[in-house]
């Protein structure tokens, strides 16, 4: 059985993701599509619009065969660490290829770029550091460094090119026997706010959902299965998730901590703890707080990730312990269909890391961080809704029959 | 100028408190009544129904001359430590007497009892420990120990007798030159829920206020000034305070802590951290949580105090550092009238601890705990209301003219 891995967030699963799955199947010639998906909080430092269980169901119903959860410790991180956790998870489950969407759409420049980077690493690092010291943000500094070492084939201001390069680089660094594949993204620009076509960006879809609900405009960009899961989740949770709902908890948390305690949290670096305390006194909403914290040096994404770690009480020690391991601590199985099940069955004997199917049994210690993140994720709901949704952690993986999957 | 000290919470200030002030003036022959008042959270482990500033104003308008805040580190504690902080504060400001209300109403039995306790301390302690080891609560164990060492003159199941004895004992232990006085409480039993007469218990008044609002029944038991301050506070805060409003924050907080971190919190002793984690999974409200935590050994009051310390992130180290000092770290001046001002003016030169009039200047380090408690206290309000109420910490003490005080 050949398997192809995708690194995803599905926030929410939309038509562009169906295109991704179908193209990946074609270019990889794989029987099984394995998605490694962020859980409750995402790479850009945001809560997912609905929980990981309903996003898994939407993905399975729309064509994914197996869905694994990327551990929190890798999910809410800069692209290098995010990529490291994702490709290692895919390697442990045993995929032969990884297919990512990119603005560029051709794989050779990615591979060549990684080779250039390998031979110019010291120069590249020196240049990045110099620009950081000048007060530039990490994305700005690294973009200039790319040019300086002669990388011009890829537009490194494009977010999916950056992520793609991180996957290829992470695989190369760990010498994983996984073939890198890429397809050209066909939907709107990543950050585009407006829904123009049937393939809209997840950002524009979330905006429409959170502002206006599941309108016809939103439905246009979503498979019927995602629309159904969104409604089902709203029925159970009485809301979808966004940062502002967490603001009271975040603010309360920071107000009960001193600078010393804040500095133990992952992402609170270089004196940000003092800025946090100062700005906490004035902040009236989450995005107001972000604006008060933002500088040239600290991008919104960087700050949002820091805020997620404060919210979940994730310390530098927690992160250090987890990422100092040679590989991922476990594979959390969220769901599968018949194809995914057969693939998993074949792989089971040769796995080097434990498969976690639910919270009940044989839980690796580091799994506590994921559980905590999910508990925090639900904390904005009423106590009874929290309790009933939390129970999903204790039930087995979601299993659906292939026949329920739908084409676009 | 002669001054008499009262140890109070004024939650809220009611007719019984006017009786207390007037009787204290009579029996002490003092010109100035100094009230040492708990701030945001109270001795029984509860948030005050309205903030300390509005409670101060109500007290001044109804006859108190000077109001000081009992530091958080003493306010939310068992009766011995609470009493220690209160009598030391009153000593530092320079009162000649302390007058407390008690169910008994005669001072001699209190003084004799403290003397008996002094000579039988070892026996008493041994008996208390034996009963605690048998699983009895502290109040139950100490009541039996009182009888065992021959203390029968005071009914030690009465809460105000217990507190009164603690004051007399704390003064004796520190050898403070303060005369102890007591008056008989004339209102309902402390825990009585129903409002029967114009002098009702604070508990029954709070119940009426929180369930039905500022009804005529509630007004009957309150001076007009308290009713006005309650309305004014509700106008600013859009609510009065009670535990359930803090439940989401408390629950969120516990869910992001592991047992090790919980065990650093003051009051989380003897493995309570494990019980906390277990019960947090089922608790659907604050009082539901209390009921799940309650045992013969751990009274509701004891647990409520623990929950306040979790909410305010007050560690064992914080408490240890504060109470290991010889006396109170500062006197926080909340408000005064002309009489109080004159008294303070006379005392100022001979004070041994700093007077803190607002958050702005010369703040002793330990004041941070009070500030944090007040920030947490307001955290249930909307951000703009929090900010405007927090500003009171930065303005000077409340000063009112005597003429505004009203008799009952």
C-alpha cells in the first residue's frame, strides 16, 4: 500500500483542500492519503474555528483516508519546528511521499534551494542575525538573507512557499526517505479577505462564518460535509471559536503572573514579559492587545503563538523536553476510513512510536500538553458543554465508511 | 485623641454595624473609630459583594472615622492569622482599645480563656492534633479541645466568639498595649438566612441582594448610605460580586496547572491537589465543586479560602515571606472623615510602618499581592469597567465630611 502525507490544519476544510487531496493522489500514485493535522490551536497562534474531532470528520467525509493529530508542542511553533514535527510524524506512520501546495507549484526549486541553504548555512544565519539585531522581524530578515545567498527561484514572501521549503528542509535534515511533491495552489491569495470564487482561502471563509454565519456565500466555498460539521459543532458548543472569546481568560492569567513567572512561558523572550504587564493594563480586547504589543521585530503571528502558550501555561521547559527527543513522542489517531484502516493495520507491526487512540490507556506523559490545550480550547463554553465535548478525547478514533465520502 | 479599633468586613455595611460603632464609641470613650477592613476577598474565602472603595464610603457615611485595608495576606486566612494582622495593624496606627461584637457580650471570659489557653497550650495542641488525625475538621477538633482543657465559659461554636478570642489571644501574644472590649451582638444568628428584623445578618442581606436585588426587604436592613453605594457600584460594575461569577476563571486556572504547580499554592495541602484535578473534571459550578471537594476534614470555609488563593495565584512562599515579618508591612489608608484625618495627622510622626495612600508612590513590595487580588476581583467585569474601577487604586484616599454621616 502506498501512502502520501499532507500537512494540514483544515480550518475549515474547503474546496481547495479537496483539490489538494485529489491532486496528491494523482501525483503520488498513492492508495492512502494521510493527513497530519494541528489540533486545538494552530500554527499562526489561533484557536481552530471548530474542534479537531469535527474537522477530522469533515476531512474524512471529503476524501482523506487517515487523520493524525500534530502534537501541540509542534503545532504552535515557527515553521521550522512545525515542519519537523509534521514530517517526522508522517515518516513514523510510513508514508512514501509528502505533497504540499505551494504558490510556485514545481518541486525542483525547493530541492535546489535546500541544497544551497545547506552549503551556505553559516552565511545565511549570520545575515539573518544581523538583520534581527537591526530590529527586523524574522520573516523580513530571512527573506533578505535568502537573496543574499543567491536564492531567487522561489518567492519567499509567499507563506506556502515558506512552509513547503520547511518540509523539504526538515526531511533533508533528518534524512527521511520521503519523496517531496508539490502542486500549485489554485485558490485565492492566503490572506485574501474576500470570497470571490468557489475556491476561497480559509481566512476569508472564517471571516464570513464568524461575522455572518453559515451564509450562502460561505457555503459556496465549502463541501456540504464541512457545512454539516460546522452546524453540528455549533449545535454542541453553541459557538465557533475565535481569539476574542479567550481574551478574558488570557487577561486574567497575565494579571495574576509576575514578570518572573511570565518569563518561564515559551515565547516570552527578550523582556516581552515587561511589555506584557504594561500593556495588560490598557488592553480592552485581544486584537487591541496585539496592536499594543506589536513592533517591527515581533510579528502578529509570533505574538499570537506566545499568547497561546500563556493561555495553555506551556513553559520553556515543557517545549525543551519535548523537542529534544529524536522523534515525535506518539501518533495520535483522530480518524480513518476503510482505506486508512487497512493501511494502519499493515503498518502497525513496524511502528517505532506508540499509537494513541484515546485518552484512556497507555498515554505518554507528553500527551498531557495536548489534553491541556484541548481543555483550554473548550474553556469558553458552558460547563456542561465543555464536559460533553471533552468526552470525545476518551472515545476511540472516528471511523467512517468510504461510501460516505463525497466528490466536489 | 483616643481611638478605638474595630475589625470589620462590612459586606455590606448594615444596621448591626452602626450599633457596633455607636456602642464601641460608648464603651471605649474614644473620639476616633478606626476600622481595619478586609479588601477584595474576605476571611471566609469569598469575594466582597462590592469593592473596598464603595464599602469604605458606606462605612464613613455611617459613622466610621478612619478605614484601613487589612492586607490580603492576612485577610484570607484562618482566624488566628486574620486576627494577628488585624490587631497589629490597629496597634501600628495607635488605637488604645479594640471593641468586637460577640455572642457572649462580656470581656472577662475571653481574657480568662486566653490565660487558661496559655498555661494549657501543649495539652490543647495535642488534643487538637489527635482529633484532626481522626479526620475531624479544625473547628470540631478545637471545640473538643477547649472543653478538654476546661474552657466552658464561652460557647466556642459561635463564630464571633471564636474571632473575638483570636483578637484577645493575638494581642496577648504580641503583648500589645490595647484594651479588649466587647459588646453583645444584637442581630440574627450569623448564618441565619432569613431577614427578620431591621438588624439582619450580612449573610441574609447578601442573599436577598444577589437573588432579588435591592428590594424593600434588603433596604430595611441597610442604612440609606449603603443602599446608595450598592446602587452606585452596580452602576459602575454592572453587577455585584459572588463566587459563581469567578467559576470559569477558577476552573480554567486549575485545568492549566499540574499537581506540582497546584501544591505550591497556599492552602493546597495534604494531597488536595489530586482531589482538585479529579473534581475539576466533573464540577459544573463553584458550589458544585465545593460539594465535590468537601469532607469532614475540610470545611467549606477552608476550601473557599484555598480557592481564593488559587484564583489569585498566591503561593506558600508569598504567604511565608509576608507573615514571617515582625509586624504588618504597611497601613493602606482607604478613607477618613475630619475626625479620622486629625487623628492620623497626630499619629503620623510616630508610625513605624509606611502609610500607603494609593498605588502611585513608595509601594512596599508585598503590596503587589493586594493589587493582584483587586485586579482578579474586577476580572469578571467588561474590560472598560475593569479599567475605570482599577483607577481607584491610583487616586488618594476617600475623604468625606463628617456632616454627611447619618444616624440610624
